[in-house]
């Protein structure tokens, strides 16, 4: 070190090499013949938030080996210089770390604050140039899941080493062929943790036929929750708590009016038409052609034994449901004008007309009675959460209301028992009880759980393994969330190669 100067916004260090000779990078022979000198400017890591520039006096030596193709060469100082680089290796390491963590624009802003200002383009070039440690064999336990490159349109696949919890590869598609090709090129995978997607099951069968496939427990539970929600929606009428007279008579009247609404009448008529054709021996395809309906619509009416199953219970949700406690309070206080009550509801966010309020108050107006305060019934989502959450996670009020719902609806009571049994089987890893649980579902005759059991039957071996072995795709889901964060950080404009580098090399 020959001199230190404080410049404008930086510290300038003057330095030169101590040695009298240098080794030729081509032939390795040492020589002390100096051909010339020049000053090389290198940027180094900051000192106290101030940038550092090293003015390094570099010698050019003449190689003494007559057989060497290099006549002259410039000396390199290990740990400080590299050919054609304007940055020290230490500073390049900081650029790599910042680039992997923040990518281009955000990384450039942070580096400026740290005194090592660099352009976003340099950071992106550094990320793309990072080396990868590729293995010829695959991990012993592999996790597979998809992620959205463009949600709803383009998806990719992430492969995770479940032992090291590190990503090993990103593929630009979520079809079977790319995954199967990767598995064939990287043999040695013994266990594959995946979701319920058929493409990954096919890829595992083609690329690693001897590997044990394990269905992820989270996806199994999520699929069960979706079936539970459909069942609760089918029995929505059971969620409403019974009320005392005279309100009960008024509610019965409202329920009768609901079943004679135009929508209910049309549903009943369509159900009758479909089942009459079924009794005549017509197939679903013939019914579809004759009525001109969609195949899913025909099947939905054919699967329903009663029209009420298609209407989600007797009553339908109303825009007034969330405001009924306030309406009841004003009615009992003597405010019986529907227009006045509607005007007050406007301040609370009510946007419908006074006709809905007048229709709600009509039965009580005829009886000239006060309306007893009725608790707001739980929503389908609330009841689904009560059934699928751990009992210790429910409050005392939620447990009490759930008991009331189960007491009013035998079907939901059976559903609660099935959900509890499946949760215990999943937590205790009792996969040998799966077939018995499926048999109980069939006995309970809950139509919305039947598709769930059919899916299990189609993937029986992987589901049984998922409910028996300790392997889980939780690590994979964590990396998928991390990929979402990286995409948002780059405003969704990063190309696949840059996203892949940030995921694999970080």
C-alpha cells in the first residue's frame, strides 16, 4: 500500500505488488523480466459506507519460455484481481448475494445505500452467470409440485430434495414428459412426494417406476375440506337456530314463500322433467340432447333425489341477512316504517331497496307483534371451519353453536364423525384404516363425499403411503410460496431463466 486519499464520495488506495517475479498463466514458468507497467482501477467493498477504489500498479512480464504462445502477460494478485474484471472478488461476492436476494432494481437501490453502487443490469448478469452444482443422480426423497408463472395460464414445476430441503431444478411446464425426462436423467430417486395431480403420478411411473409415490397429506385434507363445504351448503337450512313463537310462524310463512319463488319453481320443474325421462329409460346423453342442457347440469339434476338438495335448503341467502339484527331492533323500538328503516340502513352499507325490508317485516306486521332477537346463523364457511378445525382451536361459543347444528342435522353429525376419524388417521399415520373409513362414508350416504373417495380409490397406493409414512410436501409448499415472493419482487416480469437461478442458487 503506497498511498491513501479521500476523494469525492470514495476512498482511493494506491498499491502495487511486492513480488519480483510472476508465473505465466499459460506455461506456468516464473519470470522477472518486466515488459511494462500500467495502472488498473479496481472497486472494492465499502469502508464505513464509503466506496473504495484501488489504483493498482500492474506489471506486464515477458515470458521466458520460447515454446509458450504468450509473449507477454499481466500479473494477477490472488484474492484481489481476476482477468478483465473491474471489481475485486470480495465485492463480486456481495453483488451476487444482493442480486440473489433482491434482483435488479431493488438490489441497485440497496447497493447504492451501502456505498457499492452498481447498475441493475450488472446484478442480473451476475445472477445469470452463477455456476450450478449439478448432480448426476437424483435425491433419495424428491418433492414435486407446480407453481404459477402466470396464474391461470402458465405453470411450471419445482423439484425439491426433501433431505437437504433445497430446490434441485425448475421446469417450465407441469406436464408429465419434462418431469419424466428429468427423472430418467437423474436416477436414484426412491420416494416421490407429490400432490394429487395425475400428471405427476404419470411422470413418476414413467421416469422412476421403482420409486414409492406418496400423496401429500395437506392436499388430502384440503380436498376433504372442499367436500365438507359442499355438504354443509347442501344442509344450509340446518344452520339456522329455531326461534320461539310468534316469530316461528312468520319464518314458516317466509320459507313457504321462498319455495314458491320463480327460481324454486323452475328448479322443481326441471328436476321433475329429468327424473321422468330417467324413469322412461333415457340415458343422460339422450336427456341432454332432448332438453338442450349442459351435461353437468343434467347430471346435477339426476344425482339429486329431492329438489331441495339443488336449492341448498329451504331458504336462500338475502342481501338483508347481515342487517336483520338492526331491523329487528328498530322494529321492536317502534319504528315500523320500512322506508325510514331503509334510510337508516343506507348509512350501514345497505344498497338494496326498501321492498326487501318491507317483505321481511310483512309477517310481523300482520301479527302486530315484536320480533324476538334471533342470533345471526353461521355461514357455510363458518360451519365448515368448525367441522374441520381442531376442537381445541374453537372458542366456547363456537363449540356450543356447533353442538346445536349437529343436534339439528343428523347428516352433519355423521359428517363430523367422519372428519374427526380422518383427521386422527392422518395425524397418527394410521393408513391401514383408510379402507374402513371409505366403507363408513358409503354407509353414511353423504353424496358430496363420494367423489372424494373415488379420487382416493384411483390413487389408493399413494394415498395409503401418505397416511402411513412420515414424508410430507410441506417443504415443497414453502418453496412454492418463496417462488411467489420472488415473482412479486420482480413485478412478474422476470424471465424463466432468471427466476430459476434465483431459486436454485440462493
